């Protein structure tokens, strides 16, 4: 029991009374909760507890919605703060992983491009039935007055001076020097390069020469031949160096000067040095890849016709000159005779 201490209750007694009251109240609430839970579980639809829950949900739903709206910005700020406070180590690891993925992606893209180029080379080799060896361009011209490239194969791989070289688009040049492990290829665009060529559509034959500005010029095509802008120019096979029919370029312009025997034809090459990577070196030609006897006869006939045309033109000019001189001489003679007769008559 609590005792009086100087006219009042002692503090220890009050503490014991409060503790006992709190314990009893907790027991009462627990028992009450169990009873209500049991009754709610046994209750069917439309009972007292169901109605209470519905009313409670209706009343508290707006409050819960307002709470979600109010707390959403703070949750977003919390996420931002968490990201900003991420460790430097984690950020460095992510950056390194990203760089690795980029490098791997570039590697795969390069492998895909290389595969495509090699497939194109194999397609050209199969189409023209070329006996060839594959090589890779390792450097370009070392000076400004020649147009050459260096490949990574040489005499130890069976290559030799004079062998023609092609990429996936067509003929690009010819080996001019050959070491044990590398070779120098003079490109068709070099000003010292000359390749026997013909217009694919009309079969008109000539010589394709390079120039200092990289433009190709198709020479010795007589003006009675048919040549149009856009025509394809291919190797003719004459001379036995390049196989017949390899693409070289397309006609850019065709000009005919007054009195000229040959066209002035500019040709755009199919391949440029920027596109060179892998190439084929043609090691030998089959009989079908060489110019036929009919091709040789046609070339000789074309040359003879051009020469004959030039001779006829010269002869015609000479005859015209002699006729003019004769007419002038006759006129002068007649005038002299007329003057003499008039003088005689006066006498």
C-alpha cells in the first residue's frame, strides 16, 4: 500500500500503481482486439465490422491520396540524393565498363566491314576466275610526284614485277618493284601508267593513261566510234598483262575537236586510294582472259582506219591547195593574155 511521507504519498507507491494500471489496460486492449478480429472473421457480408471498415476506408482514402502526393517529391529528392552520394569507386567502375563496351563495339564493326570487303574480293575472284594472291595495303606514296601504294607481299609469296593488281571494284595498278616481303604498285592514276582498255558497250579500243591530277584519259579512240558519258571502260586484254574485262572506270566527258582523229575522253576510276585496303595480285592469266585474235585484228583495223583517215585528210588538203594554186595561176595567165591582145589591137 502507498504510505504517507511528510503528509503525501510516496513516489514508489505511485509508480507501482501506474505500472499496474498500464499493464491491465494493455491486456484489456489485446483481449478486445482478439474478440473483434474473431467476430469480424466470422461475420458475413453486410455485418457491423464490414460497415465500419467501409466507412473507415471512405473517410481515409482522400487523406492517403494527399499523403502520397505530398511525399512523392521528397521520394524523388531522396533518389537524387542517393545517386549523388554514390561512391566514386562505383562511378569509376561504370565508366571503365562503358569504355570497354565502346571499344568492343568498334572492334565488332571493323570486323564486319573487313568481312564485307573480303567477300567482295572473293566475289570478283570467282566472277573473273582469277588466279591470284591476296595482299593488304600497308602504305601510300612516299613522294608527291608518283601515285603508288605498297602491299605486304613480295617475291617470297610468288609475286613479280609486272603483275596486275585489283581490288573489289576492278583493276587498280601494276607491280613496278618487288622485294622479298613487300611490293610497290603503280596505280592506274599515275601519270606514267598506261593500260590497254576499251569501251565496254561499243568495244572501241584505246589506251587508258593517268595524269598528275588523278584523272584518267582514254586515248586513241577514233571519232567514228560510239562513246557516251556513263559508258564503262574495261581492260581489253591486249598486251597480255591485265585479264580482259576488268572494270577500270566510267566515262565522264567526251570531246571532239575540229579536224581531230581521236576523241578526248575523261574517265573517272572506280576505285580511289581512300578505299584501298585488301587487294588481289593476279599471278597468271588463262587463255580465256587474254585478248583473242579477233580483238587484235579489230584493234589493228581501228588503228589502220585512223591512220588512213589522217592520210586521206592530208591528201585532200594538199589537193585543195594545188587546185587553188592552179586556179590562181590560170586566172593570172588569162589576164595577161587579155591585156596583150588589147595592146595589139590598139597598135
